[in-house]
């Protein structure tokens, strides 16, 4: 630090340069993640109609999957109604993507710990672009399913974006980076479904491909390497062993990777982390199921068109952005749990009023 005019303490130029560089990294991560989420969310309002079109075409692979879904629905006692089986089928397609992402994202992160963030980010985006290219060229359910498999394997860019932000040196930059990641999700889920719903079903995958290729080129030109060589893992095998703690659900909930880290928390703090992690896991588990099946519910029960579903997701995303930008950021430290309780009480009161309890 150096003393400036009037006795004020001003940062030396290298510190200012570091802060400016970190601000640029945060901006690049935000724009790159936004492009990725726009491509990803284009599919949401189109998926029910897309699966129905494969069913009408009597695709052989689709028929075999549908028979498997029908058998599973009968085994668990679900009503024999098309709308329920449609939601179950859509959930199965979403699960294929999510399971592959769960398995490969920790491995992608482990390799990036050794080779750096930038090459793995570019490789992930290249895989995502390939998945959208397969979708755009697909004429069968098998090709569409292959595109989801490729996309799930390549979907390590979200966790890599978080790792890039965590690499930044100053706490304010890391805090801002985590905040803009949330904003990118809100904007992506606001604009992406509206764009997808406003386009013909044949055009949407090409727009997703355009977003993915633009994202790849943008990050290739502007994303610097944020993990210096001296902080990298000595070998990929060590990174894979650490990633094993992220692939085991039990180890994840027990925070085994944190407990065996270089600076492990105290026993009391580790217990708090485990309880918080369990609550967060259950919340995301239920919310993700709601988020993915909502489009099928609206399509089957309320006969929403793709455009109406796009408007629905636009309203949801706008609400998310408003709450995160105007409400959540104003919550005082230590008051987070009380704020969550107020929100849930408000939702419960709304539900009671809707069903005539009040």
C-alpha cells in the first residue's frame, strides 16, 4: 500500500492491475455461462412436443424405452394415464443427462487441477457444441438421445466456472463471481425458454449450436488461465483419488474431501457443514424434479403450447432474478435462515389461500 494525496491510502499499481484482471475474469465467466445456459434452456419448453413427435413416428428405440417406462409405472402402482407416463419418460431423459454430469464433472475438475482450468473449459464447451450439432442433425430418437449423452458427459463447464471464481485472489472478487453465476442462471432460465418457444422446433437446435460455438470462441479468446502452475496437483492420479470423494454420495454428504483437505474444519464446524449439506441436497433434489417435470405438467394437464411454456419460464426466471438481485443480496449476515423461513411461510400462506383454507 502507498500513501496518496491528502493522506489517503491508495493501492499500488500491481494491486489495481490484479483487481482489474479479476474483474475481467468474472465478466468473462458470467458471459460465457450465460451463453451456455441460453443454449441449454432452449430445449425446456420444446421437450414434451419433441418426445411426442418421436412417439408418433413410431421410432423403434423410443418404443422400447416407452415399454420400459410403462413397466416401471405399473411396478410402482402409477395410474395408467398418458400424462403420468409422459412425465416419467421426460424425467428419464433428464436423468440420463444429470447422471452423466454427476459422474464426469468431478473428473473434469480433477484433471483441471492438474492441467489448468482453461484447457478443460474449452474441451467441455467443444463437447457441448458437438452435442447440439448432433441434436440439430438428428432425425431419430437414437440421435437425440446420443446428443443428450454427449452433453451430459461434457457438462463440466458449470463446476469449472465455480472453480475459476474460487481461484481468484481477493475475497470481494470471489464473492462477486459467485453472485454473477447465480445471475447468469436467472437470466438463462428467463430468456432461453422464451427464445426456444418462439422458434420452430427444427430451428431451436441450430440456435443452441450457435450459442455453444459462440461461447467456445469467446472463452478461447478472452478466458485466461486462473490456476498457476505452483498451485496445481502434481499428477492426475492424485486428482482422481480426490474426485472419488465427490462420486460417492455418502462421502459427499459426509464432506470427506473437506475433512481430508489441507485445512480441515473443526469437528463442530464439520457437523454443521454436514447438516447444511444434507438440507441443501434434499432441497435441490426436490426442486430439480419440479423444474424438469413442470413443462410436462403444463403440456399434459393445461395443454400449454411451447410459446405459453416459454412465457411461464420467463416469469419464473424474472422472479428468480428479482429475488436474487433485489432481496437476497440485502439480507444481513447471520439472518439468512430467518429470511428463508419468511419466504416459506409466505408460500404456505399462498397455498392455503389457493385451496380455500383461508
